[in-house]
């Protein structure tokens, strides 16, 4: 099934009402790892709204991206509790290990490194998440170890 | 009618009138930027801030959007208003030093650009008048995109778009001259897109793009004359015909 | 299970309450902290140990039979036992937590190796000592029940009450724990106006931070003429360091929806929307499961319990934007647009979502409603203080010993929360400040620790209740850096619509970055203060209006740190890079050598005197020595030290 079919399926899942624009785009993001111009055009036409509105929504929300993200998204929590307990050093170490800047994708397309404001696991600060898994009490070396072990994959 | 005071001057205004309108109707000057009488209100520039006292509370409000619904007293020149206004201008001139309207306002209120906080000069103040004009026309070809400091005006995907009809409404309402276009006889270029501009066969002016006439629903076989001449020709025709009768 | 009439549901509730022997229950905490600590794997092992092969999340609450000893008679009896995953139990620091009912025992830091022991102890009817939760003096409690555990004993759990003892998935569990008594009472014996009045009389104030009286909001919405009205749940918990709403949505989704249903009935709405933050996928899943179960049970949908009341609930997921927690931005976002706030000189209760009258309340506010309707406004007012009735849930985090989720009556002091419940500052370091209210709140110093925690006292002190994040900071926290952290956050999250917030925060950020990079200039502190005041005066929405609070409150209480950053380019907390030196105080040094062993730069040398000394040339100022020195002999100083 190609991108066009997958998007058609997503559109079919939601009611054809502009209020579901964000919901549809979030689903496309999850399925495709990004939102292409083609996808935005299709959604605008389907919902009967302007392309500029779809584009404005895509550029406003952080969860949506126009660039293809990695297959796995590693998120370093930079919430206040994690900040206090040293999340900046963890982020730096992961940037070094993955040889990318925050927001970037590794050369092999495997990982995207991002920050997240708070994942609500403050007791275990600093926290790193990958997919639905959270890893607590992180430190630079522990993060590097987990990455090497493939725990984030 | 509701009784209010502006700068201690007692006034009677219709319920729902904005403070800005009440002030303007009575010759009281309040500077504005994002406000445009022909467009919907947005209240984003905050330059028209005034201080009101409402049921014992003093606060700063945007006069362009604040509807008068009960007795309030309004002050447009207190120290707090002056600070609010100057801070807004200061922030604008740091980023938009070359916009003539900003220069004029800064001169009027005595605000200078701060070298230390000078940002890369830009003409856009993100007031969104262009977007509101485009929306009012129904074309919705441009939007404020991105967010925060990076918020800016753009057509979808920052590319040429079918939605734009080249009507220049956006450029007309832009207060700073950010939105520019190229116009040569028969050609117009705006938002990355080139348009053919039709010439009036009677008076010779270049009067509209093909897309504007498509949008207005003017038949393809009826596009020889500008609006003005079209009306003229129609009235001449009407008069001759009625004289015949 | 389906209830077509009020009496169907009432009969069902009666049946459950008459069931005498409820058997034993082993609950494994499924809160975010414990899950990150591996509690799901432990739950699976418990299920296996009890002999059930199926172990999916959905099938955890099956009953099994075991033999339990009756004491003191020492005879055996057949008991039913089940195990399952709950929402957050609270003591996150000591997770994974296991809770045994009906004995009410709590076990901490449980591993797979403890499973046999815990099941054995249930059979023997005695506490499992090895992992008993800490009592007084940090020793395992003899009987680890809530009253013997300081972290739990000093709390008053109403909103979180059910969360340690039921499955967030099962509607049966929720009803068995008193759920839906509120809706029954509302539909059976109260007119909608009466409900508004009851909420007004209870004094309930918005738990999202604003503290606006909930009943007044409802009444004003009810009185706005319109065919359509909406009730919304604000689950866009964006404050970094706060997870109360996440815990509620994941751990007790039914109570939020019951509250919402009562509210809808009270104001005359037939459509509710729960706006949940994108970063909380499990909350979305649990809420969706609850909605599905409630629709099947006839507690949501058309003609609820045969009363003719229709109410539908939908979930709307956010897209990763903090400003969407602001009421008008949230509504714009639900409408499928960028979450940009609107000027609100006209209240949402008159013109809100799709221009219709709308009541928007926070998750915790809604969760309070069933309790108030069930127990009455007078009961609610008996908890808390005069103008701040009820309890408040806090996420107690940062440099505090017992991090976790706590619920206390309004008016409890900061000191009681941080010291009596939280056990004080972690690693016995000195307390410096507590931050409440997230990026809109402020930092309060030790001198303010006796401030009662309520909407008015915190605002007066220069902070704010906010949604309930409470972040403890020790002496290794730089207050200028904290202000910079929050302004960085807000610059990132500002929608960019109005000039003061978009451009003004950027300017504040530039000053704060200069201050924390050793480039502070004379007058910066004053400039920050002035700018902060002007931004809060002129910004369009609450985000901008309160954005200055972290700066203003830190300047108010920690001005000396700002002045040091500004004039001496010195950071006393040892946080701002290049703005401090580290030195070992020879007087205090006891020659243990821990610092030298832990120095990653290998730059701490032993002197002939036996004392240790940091060679400044190699020092990377990481602070490792500072952390490990048991004698506090490592100092942060503002002087040029020559390596001899």
C-alpha cells in the first residue's frame, strides 16, 4: 500500500469535517513520519478548506513535521524536574553519540532526536523516551549505554 | 447609551462601541497598527493600549477590541499607557527599523532603536492585515504560518499557489510596505506567481488579472473593458435605448 | 452490563455493596514513574504466578482462588484473589509500588523476585517485611499501611482516593468504588439549576490555575441563550514538572467523565470534548476505553438512564503546543486551526467553541464534581480553608527526597508538603526555593515556606497555584538560570500573535542569556524587571500576561544572585558555565579522597599535607567533587585561583 492509499484510509476513518483537521494530520504524521505537500493538498481538498489553513496548522504544531523523521524518535525530557537533574547533559551526549543536532535525523534514517517539555514521569528525572517506553534516572553515560545496547530501537 | 469618560471628558456612547471608536469620534488620538476599518479585528499589535478603570480595577486593554458595555473611565496618556506604548514601539523598531510607519511613530513618541537588541531588519510586523484582507476576499491564499518568533506570512508551502488571484488586496492593506509586487505592462508578479493583466480596450489601463475575473465570475467573452468603462458603455447603451423608446 | 434506567444502576450498586467477602487484591502501580521502572513486567509475572496464562493489559483483573490463613485461629480458608494494574499511587520515588487490598499494605521497589514473597505473605496473612514501604526514620514500616507511612499518612486523598485500589479500565470497579453515585443523585433528585447552585455553594475553584469559581462559570453558561452549549475538559497539561492530570486521566478516567456528564446536565449541554495533550498517548487510550464502556453501559449517549438526557463525549488530541492550554487557544485548536488565542473581552461562557456558550474546566476540577454532588457542598467546604475549599493534587518533584503525586487539603503549608510528606530536600542539601505554577508561576524562598498553599496566598506571594506542579530546588540551582530556562521555554511556546509576547520575550531571553553567559551588563536586572512588567500589562493572552512571573519572582526573592551575575559575572550555585571556580577548603577537608576518585578530569591532587586540591587548569567545573564530598568542603567561589 502506497502513501496515497494509506492517506485515503486515514481520511476515511475520520468524519469529513474541518474540525478533524488536526486529528487527520496527526494520523498521517504517525503513518508517514512526515506530512508531504501532496498529503496537505489531499487533506485540504477532502475537507473543503484552503491549503493555506492546512499549511498553517502543519507549521504551528510541533507534533507535525514537513521533514521525514527517523523510524524511532528519541525524546529527552527537558521539563523543569529533568532540567534540574541534568537533562541538558543527557541531550548533549545523545547528540554526540548520534552525531546529529536536536531535531535532526541520523544518516541511516533510524533515529530522530527531540526534546519534550514534560512526559509526566518527573519522579524519575531525567527521563528519555523512545516510542512508548520511558527510561528514568538517565545520565550521559547511561543514555549512551542504552543507545549502544539498542534499547531505544 | 452608556456614560463613560475618556481622559476625564464625559461621553455618551452606544453599547458595544469600542473604546477606539469612541475616542476617534471625539478627536482623541490613539495610535494603531494592526487595526484596519475594512477588516475584522485582531488586536495583536497592542499599540492602541489604554488604561481603564472598570469596577474599581485598573488595567491595560487593547482599545480597538474592547467593547464598552458599562460605565468605565478610560485614560489614554497615563504613565502606564506611555510605558506600554513605548515598549511595543521599542520592540517593533528593534526588528522593523526600516518600516516608515514605525519610524514615524517612534519619532512621535520618542523611541530609539536599541543596538544591543537589534534584530535582523524586517519590514513585516506580523499584524496579519494582509491575511485578513485575503480572507475577506474569500481567496484565502496566504496565512500566518509557523509560530512564535518565526511566525510569518506565506502562501501554502511557501510556493506559488492557485488560490492567489493577484488582486493586491494584501499589498494594499500592508502598513509597512513589506508586501511588494512587480508590475510591468500586462504582467504582475506577487507571491512567487506571475499573472497576465488584461488591458481595457477603451481607456487602455491594465485593470485586472485573468484570475480576478475568473474569481468574480465574469464571462470569458466579456473581458474587454475595465469596470469603469464597462459601466460607461452599459449606461450609454441604456440611455440610447430609452431615448429610442 | 447495560443500565437503561436509574433503578437498573441503583440495583446494581446495591448488589455490589451487599457482597460481603471481597477477596484479596494485589495492585501494581501503573503510574508513569513505576511503568518506567518496569512495573508492567512485574504485573505480568504476578499474573503468571497466580496461574493465569493471558496477560494482556485488558485482562488483568481475573479472579483466582488461593488458600489464606485466618489468624489467630491458624486455619485455612479459600479466598479469591486477583491482580491488576492501577493508576499512579503516588510514591513515585520508591517505585515500582505494589498495594495489597483490603489490608491496605504498600510495598516499594518491588522486583520480580518479591512476587513469591508477597503472595506468600498474603496466604500467611502477615506483611511482607522485605519491601515494606518506609515508615518513620526511613526504616521499613512494621505494618506498611498508609497511616504508618509519612508520605501517605499526611495526605487527604479524595480525588486520588480510588486510584490505588481499582483498575482504570473496568467500569465495574469504578462503580464498586462509589462511582456514578453523583450522577444518580443529580439525575434523580436535582434540577440543573440546583446543581449549579450546589457547585457554587461548595466554593470549588478552577484547578487549572486560574481559581475562578466553577459554579459561577456554569451558571453564566447556563444563562447564555443558545441552542448549543459545550462542556470541555482541559487535559492539555503542559506545565513542565506537572503530571497530576495525566495521572487522573490514566488512573481514574471515569471520574473525570462522570463529572463532565453532571456538568453537561447542569448547564444544558449535549456535547463534551476532552482535549488531551499529544504527549499523553496512554491517557488518550484509557479515556477512549472509558468512553466506549460507558456508551455500552448506557451512561453516555442518548436518553441516559431513561431520563431523556443525551450526552456524547469525544476526545480531541493536541498537537504539541503549550499555549493550547489557554482557554481560547484550546477552543481554536478544537476547531481545527492553529492554537492561537483570541482576545477575550467576551467570556467563553457566552461565546466560546464555535461561538457557542462553553464551559471549560481542568481535568481535576471535573474530577471533583462527582464527590461534591455525592457528599454535598457542606462536606466539601469542611475540607480546606474559607475561600479555598477542597483538596489540591500536586506533583512534588525536583530536588525533594520523596518525589511523587500528593493530595492535600487547601491551606496546607509549603513546608508541610515539602518536609512532612516529601521528606525534605534530597541528599540533605539546603533548601533554596520551590517553584509552583509552571512557567506562569514563580519561585518562593525558604522564608515563604509557611505560606499556605491556596490560590490567594500563592498569588500574593508572587507565585501562582497553577495546575499543581511543585518543584523543589536546592542550593545547586541557579535562580537566574531557572528564569532563563522558563523564558527559553516560553519563547519556544509563544504563538507569536501579539508583539509584547513574541518580541518582548525574545528580548528578555537575550538579556538572560547574557547574564548566564558572563556577559551581563550594568542595569540588566532593572531592565528585565521593567520589561517583565510591560509584557504582562500588554500581552493578549494569559501566557504572555503571566510570562514575566518566573523573572519577577526570582528577582523579588533572589535579587542578590541577579546582581552577582550582572556585576561580578559570578554564579554562586555553580551552574552558569565559566562563571565560578571550585576550590577545596583545606580546613574542612578530611583527606578521604572521594573527590579525587570521582573527578572525571583527573585534576584533583593530594597535597603533602594529605589534603586534596583542585588543579584549576584541568578543572572542567562539572561539580562531581561537590556532589560526592561528605564534609561539604568543596566551595564555589568567585575568585581567580592560581595553580601553584
